[in-house]
């Protein structure tokens, strides 16, 4: 047998080691290059959002915002001003651990104003915007916003944005007349969008006209500061006959494109940017994608062609873009737009059916909803489109192939594993994963439960409701998926909450409460029962959207980090903003400065309303304080 000389064998071995680099102790170890720092994303410059609720017998509950840009050492002094008298400081020492205060012995003979001053390093800052309780203020757990509802209209979903740049939110509410699902023929009414300040001041009305069909699937309106000037814009689909807030008509005022069944399958379709402070149309372009041949979307009568979604996403990592979408049962198209310097420009278009290699896998994967967030930690947002995800560059990221569903939850649902997760219901038919938790970046299944019924799983929910298990508890409504599961997929109870809908941070702990319609309930994990905490129906309010049963909006728009519930009165003449007065010992920055939560509020009104989650784990056993958001709030000049 032939043998290499020893010297050659040794030389060969040394050569191999040398190529590896580890045989030379004096050579520095080669570390992978450090990725460049992610720049901050531009978000709203908010004020303190002070709110004061008269609880009766002269007792007033006051709360305010801590901002995502505040130092952790910040503290606050609380002031009260009655009539024209000088303000009185109510706090003996600045409050450093909470953002709430209870005043007592107040007589409402004159208007009573509350404001706060931030204290940093023993230096007191400027007074915040004050919240005013009028003379003879009634004891009630809500702020009333009188509406200018027109005859035949009914208030529906709402959104929030700082329309006038004062650092406080205004409300944009959709008004409907005869909404219908796409699957139901028949004429609808004319949808309006109306804007109000929290003090009840009416700002404007946009009438979308007869050529925009009414219902949950047609008018996806986005309220956000897209150009960074400190004032939010409103964006939505428009058509011939849409009248802006200044009375100007878009397109052909006389056109009527409705067919005998009430569907609108012909005529131009537009996308319009409206000025938030006036409702004036600033720019209008053709809607992408055009409907084209109706049958290409899966039917010939107009059901699947008119399924719309929309969201806000930071596709470049620093400034927001609008993404307007069409289709999810079959073909799915997403078009991204930038509003910059008075111009509306197309950024990219993703089309499942345009022939791009791999795109066909994204066909038929959409939900009756949408979510947005940075799933790969590059600072740029991806779009969770039901059972698939689209990357920030407009290319497909992953598709699970599990198809359409009604409900979806996205955030840090399991804090014990890195990254973000998506919990989703998979409907339409029996499914190998009727409910599924998947990794938001890769799309890989973490765990799932098969459904057996022909209708699949219609609803699913993910909330931290049981302190015995870290992370979110999850459950669904459908054959084969009964029971309550922890974040690891272990069934922890055969009984799950009856409510499988919305949710709300309401009481003083870090668990989340159940929200069904306008009723808040606490899950008692010891008895497996729901205990009612609050009911908006006791104050004349009702829910929207039939069995979907949601308020107009649930979001942290005032006071401390907990959420407000905005609901319409039964007669449609008021919006009432309910804010909790339950004391909490926890101090968190406003959820509206968490990027994933804020974008969740922007898409909450889209199709079947779903709750917003935070990008960090907010629940029992969370790390306190939460991670600071990488944001900047300076206005773009």
C-alpha cells in the first residue's frame, strides 16, 4: 500500500488548519461585521393626554401619558385650576412611580381644569394642555362627543390621529346607512367620514358618494401623519362623486355605476389623500390594482373582487407608507404608496398572479384583517397578510398555505422565545391547523390544533389572562379546537372564555381583559368564568357590526397606558369615550409610542376589527420597565 511521506502528511494537516485560521494564536479572531444601527422611526409628537373623570361626591380621577421618549427618572406634579383662580399644586412630592392621581373635595361651581408638569432632575417643565370639567360636571365614566349624524346615518368604526398638530388626538368616525356584505346583493347608502376634536368640535365631513359600496370590506380608511409635518392625513378609496371636506367633488358628480344588484363593477376607482385638519382632497390617483375582469377574482357577481384591506407600514424604516390592498380569497395585490412633499407616489406593487416566480404561493392566503411589524429586526416593517407575509421591499417573505381566516393576533405572544409570533384562525374548511401559532419571520409552525368541522375555525384570540402561565393564552371557536392553550401549545383547561373577540387593558394589573361589544370582563382562572367589570350598555352605548360586536375603537388615546373604549350611543347622536378609573401601580409609556401597537390602531377599523398588541411582551411577569422604543418625534420640515 502506498503511503505519503510523513513530512507531506504533516504539511497537508497544517495547511488545512491554516485555512481554518485557528492554528495561528497571534492572528485576531474574525468576528462577523456589526450591523449598522437601526435609525429611529418618526412617530407622533404627543402631549400628556390629561384626562379627568368626576367619580361623584367631588372625587376626580386624573391620569396622563408618559411618553416613549421620556427618561425613566421623570416625575410629575399635578395642578388644579378653578375658574380664574391661580392654579394649585396638588402633589406634595412629584409622582415618580405612577401616572394617575385622585383629587377629592372638588366643588363644581366653576369650571375645573387639571394639568401636569413634568419634573426632570428637580426642574419642573412647562404645563401640559389642561383637561376641563365644566361647572356642575356630572359624575360619569366617559367623555361625550356630540355628533352631527345626518338622518339615516349610523356611526360605525373610528380611528384616531392628531389632525391639527396640537399633540392630542382627534377622532375620525365612519357613518353608514345601509351596509351590506359583498355576498349580499342590494343597494347601499352613501358612506361618510367625519372628524371631531375631543371637546366635541366638528371639523369636517367627507361623503364618499354612491359609487363606493357600504360595508366592512369597502372603505378602509387610514388616519396617520404620512409626511411627518405633525398633522395626520386621511387616506381611502374614492370614486366618481366623492365630495371632500371643502365641498369639492372628485371625478364625475353625475355618474352612477351601480348595477341592478347594487354592486359597483364598472367606473373609475381612485385613491385620495385628504388633509386631516380640513378634509380637503390633496391628491388623487388611480386605485391599484384596477378591478379588471371581475371573474378573474373568483366569481362573476362582485364578491371577491371587492375585498379590500389597508395598513400603514414603515417600509424604509424611518417614515410611514400607506399600503392599499385588494383580494384575499384568490388573487391578492398590495400597492405601497408614499405621501411626501405634496405628492402621492407608488413605491411598489406585489401581485400574487403577475407571474413572478414564487408569487403564486401567496394566492388565497389573506384574512379579513391585516397586521404590520418589523419581524426580522432590520427596522423595516413586514405586512402579515393572513397566512402569508410580504417583506418591506414588496417581495414575498413566506406563505404557510393554510389559506383564509377571520381572526389574527400578532406581537410578542410567547416571551420565552425570540422574535414575534402570529396566532391565527384558519377557516373555510377542516384544516390541519385550525388554530396555529407561527413564527412571524419564517412562517414556521410553532404549534397548531387541527379543526374537524366543515366550516373551519371562525374566531381566535390570544391574550394574557392566566398569571400561572407566562405569555398569552390562546383559544378558538371551531370544531376540534376547544379548550384553552398556553403559549407552548399545552391545553391548560377544557374551558375557554366565551368571549373570543376583542380585548382591553382596563384594570390595574398587567393581565388583559376580555372585550365583547362594549362590555369588559375579567377571566377568573381559578373558576374558569368571566366576571363583568364594566358595561357600556349601562351608559346607553351599543356595539357595531352585528355578531362581530366591536366598539368604534379601542385604543390608548388618553391618560395612562391603559386603553379607552370609544362607543356610539344607541341613537347615534354621541360618541362616548370610556376611560378606566381603577387605580394601577404600574407605570408604562403610552402604548401609542410602541410601533407595532400604533400601527395596529391604524388598521383596527379594517374589515373585521381585531385588537392591537404591543411589540414587547406586556403581561404578567413582564420585564419592567419595558424596552424603550427606537423612535423620534421631531417634525419633518
